[in-house]
C-alpha cells in the first residue's frame, strides 16, 4: 500500500464523533458501493481482503489491516471483494478546526 498525500488529522482539541459502526460479513461477492461521503470511514478487515479505490488510488485491505477513507473523496470498489470477507467499519466526523 502506498502512502497518500491526503491526511486525516485528529486534533487534541476534540475527539472524532462516531456516527455509525458495525461488523459485516459478506455472503456474496460484491463491489464496494460508489459514493462520495460527507463522513470519514475506518475499515478494519478481520477475514479475507477488501478492495476500495479512493481519489484514484487502489487499496487492497487484507485481514489485520486498517484503511481510513476521507470525507469528500469518491470511493468505490473497482475490484470484487469475495464472499466471506469480514470487516468492522466506523463512520466518523472530525471537529471543525480553525
């Protein structure tokens, strides 16, 4: 996985607000949904491999790996994620900084 120039900065002035989280296991092969979210996303894969493309960068997230997706950038599945892949996700917002 390559480093990206897009950063998610967490300030000591406020903690992230988690709006939604869950653990999922896919029962069928699928492509990650195509969207531009107004929230950040943390994905932690526990079994299998998930494929996500964000801002032109392809990511392959294997079991034991974490990926952060930044709000305002389009992300989608260019490659198929196979049945049995299991992951945790959390959608979160960061406090406004000035």
